């Protein structure tokens, strides 16, 4: 601060006597002196602490962008920490002027802390909700105002991918080389067991559909998912992960993030919808698509996608990175696996439970959008139909349906053929 204060004091003295010849002379001398001094002055300005004057986060549990505004060009150094998953960014001594409101948990970022670590060094620590990849961390000069901004893009990833990135950084790899392939884990690094993520639809404040006798969808889906987990685990062939195993609210993108965190081989979201037409009954298997197979499927997806809004969450539509060809290829492959599993599941289920007409349908379900995890959404029946509601509450019916799903998963996993 000293040089600036001195400079304005000099000018103030000069302007006190603007009319005199001496004043003019002094003004010119000082003007020249200032011009000569200015390189030194600007150097001293550089030694002043960096100033952070703005902080913003946007995105969801799958992709989150962090933007930090600086008065001068920062030279960040970053690294990763485990347990919990953290991104640590170090700067030269920095003065922070940020609103606590902007630091509130958002998307992948569960907590933001900052401060000085010693004289001349400052640190920002972002604690994440789960493993992530730093896709990009760059410094840009502001276009319409002075100063610079740091942009960091985080993407949810698996534990294995995070660990690989962590050891890569320890080994001193290029910190800016954040590419899509970090999110893809070599097959050898994966767990040997086929991992199934079971997603009991709704939960907590989001009760889902309601049956005529008061049955709540969130209760039925959890009971069914727990039973299915038990049956899958009994085979000893599967690693089963539940997105929730209690009555709690979970965002849709958080469900997808959990599937990616565990490198799921299959994601099954379990539901029991209700519609106006009380006579409609039977199970439906849905896969994801930009275009819905029919108007009913589009409405089902719209109802299921409401979950986040019911809980008061502002849903930000994420535009997928079109340039990311690798991800696009993976998405296509994943989609064909999702279609294959949907067919297998229909084959098994139609032997044991009642299916709707055209039981394989598709629409834009937010919970089915993991690019690398084959995903289906199973509407087991309609709570709006009295017969379906009765069956959904029956332990015997649930047991039969669960057995069929286990058979479908075994077939899909190729375990039957392998004699396992
Ligand atoms: Zn539902």
C-alpha cells in the first residue's frame, strides 16, 4: 500500500497551488519524476498480495465449475488429497474478499475453505462429495474488466480414477493435462466382481407416487431394492451398492454420481408410478433417449425428473460437451448395453409378472444419464391400479419379481454361460 499512498499525497500537494508558476514547475518536475519512477512503482505493486474479489460455483453432482476472480495474474499450484476427496490450490499471499453465500456447498463441492498457510502463501481447499477428476484448471485474462480469473472444471469419477490421478500428480505429471481418458479406468484395475448399483426411487421429502390405500412409492421401492440386494448377494457373484438404504432424499444427479464412483457395470433405478388411467397396470422397462417412445413415456420421465424440483432444487440443464468424442463413443457403447439388458430383463420378467403393452419404452430420464454405466429404470407396476398396488405390497410377488431380475442380471453379466 505504501507506494500508492505516497503518490497520491504528492499529487494532492501540487493541486493545492494550481495557479502559480512554481506550482506548474513543481507539477512538471513531479510528473517527470513519477514517469521515471513508474517501473519501480509497478514492481512494488506486484509484491502486494493477490486480491480475490469474486468466487462462484455452478453445476451439479456430475460436473461442477469453479470460477475465482483475481486482481492480478495468479500462479496456482494444485494437488489432490484423499479421505475425504479434496482439491488443494495454493497461491502466493492472497487477500480474500468473497461472500459466504457463494461458498455454500454446490454440485460436487461439499465444502470450501481458504486462508493463509504461512507468510506469502495462501490456500483454497475444496472438499468434494466423492471422487472427481480435474478436467481443466486454467487462468484467463478478463475480457471486460481488469484482472484475471481461474476456472476449474471438476467431473465425478470413480475411486480408482481418482487414485490414479492422485499418484500421477505425486509423480509430478503435468498438472494441466486433464483429459477425458483419466475418467476411464483400465479393465484390469476394476474389481473382479460385477458391480450392480440399485437405486430405490425417491425418498425422504420426495415420496413419489401414492397408491389408493396410501402406499408410498418411496417405501415400496426401498423394500424392493433391499430384497433384491439380498438375493443378489446370496449368489456371491455380485458387488451390490445401494444409492440409499434408508428413507432419505437423494438428488437424481447424486444417484448417477454414486454409480460412477463405484464403476458400476449396471445401474437399475426402481420405481412404481401412478397415472390417471386407473385400469392401466403392469411393469415397464425404460432406457434413456432424447426422444420419447410415446407420450406416456415422456410424461413418466417428466414426473420422475420432478424429484429434484420437489425438494426445492434449482435444476441446471447441463449441456454435454459435444467436442468430447471419446465420451460420445463410450455413451453409444453404454447405450447398446443398456438396450441389451432391457431386453434380457423383459424376457425374464414377462415369465413371472404382468407387463404393460410395449413394455420396453424410452424417454429422457435424468437418472439414466451416466455416460459409462448401462442403466435402466424399472417401473414395477402402477400404484394407481388397485391390483398392482396389492401385488407391490405382497412379499411373495416381490420375491418372484426379484428372482427374475437376478436371473436377468446373471445372464447379462455373462455369468450363466461361464458356469458360475
Ligand atoms: Zn418414481
